C-alpha cells in the first residue's frame, strides 16, 4: 500500500465539499473502423491491468482521517465494473458525442472500487467509434491521464514505457552525501526566502477577488462540452513569426474568446476581469506512466482588455514569462512537499475549512498537455483524434483542456450548463483567434 500525497487527497476533499461536482478527468478517443466485440475489448483491457497495478487499487481512508488515505488492492475487483457500452442516437454526429461527454463529466466515480472507467461508444458516424476514458483527479493529472490512455493502446516501439528505475544509477557515497547535506544546510535560508518571495504573489492572487465576472460563481450539476481545433503547423507558423511559444498562442486564443464572450454578455473586458489558473506540469519524462498528480500552477491575468491580437499575444507571452521567472510553480511544489511531512489530520481539516470559503479570485482554468506525436492504434484500429475533457469546480464555470496529438491541437471546453449556454461561442472564437493570428503572421512576412 502507498499513501496519497497532499494534492491527490486534496482533490478528494474538494469533491466531498461540493455535491455539484465530479472530479473525473477524461480523454475521448475517436477511432476508425468497426467496434471490437466485447470479448475482444475485455481481453485487451485485462492485459493492460497486468502492466499497471494502480488500476486494481481503490482508496481507503482512515477513521477521522488521522493518517493519509492509502491505495490498497480492491479485494472485490471485477474488470466488468469498469467497462461500459453505449450507443449514440442517429445521426451519431459530434453534437451527440459531445452531449454524451458532458453527461459523463457529471457522473461521479464509485469510490468503493478503483477510480477509473472506460465507455465504448458505438454508432459514431462515418464508420467510427469512440472510447471515453475517465479517471479521478486523485489518481491522475492531465499528463498521467494521457499516459494511461497510451498504456491501453497498441505498443509503439519508439514510445514504449520506460523501465522503472531502481536508483542504482544514483548511488552516492558517504562523502558525497555529507557534502550534499552541508550544501543544503547552507542554502536553506536562501531557499526559504526565495520560496516565500515567490509564493506571496500566488497567495495574494488566490485570495484577492477579480473584477466581477459571469465566469466565476456557483455551479450546478449539469455540464456542457464543446471542442475547438487548430493545426499545429499553423500554430508553429505563428510561434515563429512572433517569437513566442505554442502555449502562448493557445492562451492568446483563449483570451480572444473570453474577450468576445464578455462583450456578447454585456460585460466590459477590463484588465482585472479574467484571472486564469494555468497548471504547470512538474512531471519528468521517466514518470510519464506513473498514475498520480505532479502539477503546480500560475495565476496570471488574461489580457482580455487588449483589442489587437498581436499585442494580446505579446502580453500573454510577457505575463507567463514573468510568472515563471518568479519561481511560483517551484515554490508551490515545495509547499506541497512540506505538506506531505505534516500530520495528515491537520492537512485534511485545513483543506476542508478552505473549501467552505468560496473563491472569487480566479475566473477560468486552461491546461496545456503535450500528447502523443505519433499515430496511435487501439486493438489494431487507428486513433483518429483525442479530445481532452476536464471537470469544473470551485466556482470556475468554464475550464479548457488543450491537447496536442500528431498534427493537431484540440481544445476541450467544459462549462456549467445553466450559466454557459454560449459555450459553442467560446470554441468558435478560439478558432477565430488562431486564424486571426495566422493572418497577421503571414502579413508580417509578406
């Protein structure tokens, strides 16, 4: 058995605090060809379980949470409990699939069993089917969630999972260990100062309300789901023209979308209107297939007040760079590490207390997860597309998951049903924002 870390446990506490939310992270694979038989699919999934024991484990909590929850083998494990089949109504188009995804995002995973589920979706138009893979945020973050999906796919020699390291390559003799300890003790005061300096703006951002925005507020039980798509070749062209990153381009398109929607809703897109939570992966490549959470975060304002698309892109680039230079993500990682050394009862009750105070400082979340660069196949059938989907919580009425796969960047947008009836506009404006930047990039080179 292994203990859950503070962040893993925190997602469980968050779900407990709000009956309206479900913290399942999902990936929707669009797959070519006929659907495998139940027997074929179940046999292939059984093989995946051999490679990852976490899929057979459930969370066990202790009385009064005196110690951290642990992963333990489910004594009543039954693979059939985690596999479901469903079919789309005619005409089996993307609208019907998106409606199904929204419904799946509403449903909580059964905590009496391992916290994951696969849903095979038949009758998708154009001789296709879909596979929805859902796992609790306690079990995966965005990167490890995609790693989980890849583990279900057919082996690819160039991306085979790395062998677990045993530590033999990092042997340290007694002298080296003593020298390392001495350097650490001398560096500790400076490290503490740097960590405190980096955390001050993060804490201030988290507790300071933003300008009133319709994107922050109570949420209901039902969800909406929309998708935007972009060519990675187009993104690369924009990136090269303006000297920015792929993530900058994606966030600039998100900023463009929120700016337009605010205008449509009759709200002024002021500089303090949309503070966004941007998760930062702290996961090394050799931990790609480890199912846990290894993320930190930044809290920049989206420059929705800027009308010019290139100026807006430049502002995104500068703001993200400034937040990174402060070391905010590393400082938060250090705090999580320190929390892991505290008595769990103290951590759990602190989290519960915090959850009872509604946050007003953040209006949206956008997470960018690098996906597989090569084509994948599942049971001999080509994976055409992967749509990311993440939950909403903590008064965030929209969240956006951004995933690259082969030559495409896909934005999966989750919204609260009652307060985000214009979710398709967000998707349309993300695509429009990228097209606008591409046009400007080509004009600048002409």
